[in-house]
């Protein structure tokens, strides 16, 4: 095999590897978005159980930590382990009271980039938007 042939093989393998990387990185981004939606759904259900048990939504002052702190022991229906409060990008889910459009709260993740707004894997994931999709 000549040097030119070896270089040609290396270039072809590099192109194939680059194509696979781009393809799979998009798939991983979508998977993380789906995980974030699922995580927000779990948090929303625990917030509902908290509201039923305490007759009020947690305020901004205590936020989502109220689901994991000393007041929320594992025998409480609304208890969550602290790792459930991290989105797939290892950032805290955000909790806003009141939520948009008359909703009592909003739980959200700013997506892969961690900045409000964005498209694709950088798009925000919000409990308010998930409720619209369910309706």
C-alpha cells in the first residue's frame, strides 16, 4: 500500500466518523430533551402531591428544595431525591411562582445551552408548554 492509498483510507474513515458523530450527537440531544420533559413531569406530579398535603404550592422562597429537604422525608408522598432536581445537563430545574398565563407555577430547563430561548437541543423545556401539549 502506498502512502497516497493510506492517506485516502484515513480521509475516508475520518469522513465516516464525522458523519456518525453528527448523526448521533443530534440523537443524544433529542434524548436529553425527552429526559427533561419526563423529569419535569415527575416534579409536577410531586408538586401536586405537595399542594394536596399542604393546601398550598411551594413559594419561590423555598422552591423545589422543599421536595428534598428535612420537611420532605421519604415517607412523604411528595418526596424526591435531590438528583431528581437536576436536568439532563446537570443544572437545577427552575421553579417560578406564579407561572405564565395564570398557571400556579412553572418548572423549566433552559436546554443544552442553559440560556433562555433557543432552538433544537438548546430550546427551553417548560411545564407550561407540556400542559399545552397534553390538552
